[in-house]
């Protein structure tokens, strides 16, 4: 679930769109569905909230507005964990 903008120190955050494109290979608008909490579902073809669902582990530090995915930012220390979770989810949905 996205936290409101300004929740975390800006110096610790990186652009979510860059992470989505460069590390996950997805456009930001699609990758944001996996952190916004806007499209929760138990359907394996759905969009689980990999940022805050306890089944994935500790909550990731992601902030922004689900209505403006270009403003979403993720804590630099959480990027690798986000990428790992996305690989796991995408592997499940593609098999």
C-alpha cells in the first residue's frame, strides 16, 4: 500500500518508474498496480500488493499517489527486495 508523499525522507527515495522499467522490465503504470493496493486480488492473474502484503515479508517503503503513478517513489534500500518479489509473482503468473 502506498504511503502518502512525504512519509519518508526524499533523499532515501528513488523513482519507482526507473526501477520498474530497468529492473523489472515493466512500464510504471503496470508495475504500480503491484504496490498501490488499488487492485488487490487472490486471483493468480491479479495484482497482489507486493509492497505490504504480509505473505511477501516486511512492508516495503513506497510512497506516492495511485492516481499519478509517475510520482511513486521507493526507498533505495527496498529496491532489490521489490525486484525479487516481482520476479516471484511474475513467475507464478506466467507458468
